C-alpha cells in the first residue's frame, strides 16, 4: 500500500472524533440482537458485545433468502458463513433506521 498515510489519517480521525459515540452503536446492536433472537426461524445469535450482530438460521431457512428479503427493504447485511448473517451498526445507522430494521425483522416469515 503506497498511500498508507491516507488510511492512517482516517483511523486517527475516527479515534479522535467518534470513540465516545460508539456506545450508541453498541446499544443499537444489542437491541437488534435481542429482537433477532426472538424470531422463530433464527437458530442462535452470538453474544453482542460491540456493534456487530451475527446470527444463524434454522435448517429450513437459507441466508440467501433472508438477505434477499432484507435487501427488498433496503437493509444491508452479509452472509458470514454457511448459515450465518452479519450486521453492523455504525455512525450512519440512527434510531429511526433501528426501528425500521426491527419492524422488518418482526414481519419476516419463512
């Protein structure tokens, strides 16, 4: 990487300006994780200690089918393993978006 300074500058800026608000991301991720854990088609949710939510589906549900339904609602997530999906809360994910995500998850059925 020839221009590592640009990447380092972005990291330094984040450390200087966003550390205190990270707790908001963690709270939102925990709330999202609790809702996901309550869904009948979800097998398990890994412990949510940061802003990352990882969950696995039961055998009858594929990650691809969940991701497609989420994408139809403009919610982004990634396949993270054979049966897992990973979601991340971040600076641009606010309370309004959290409520939308929760509403969408509660309406999903498989």
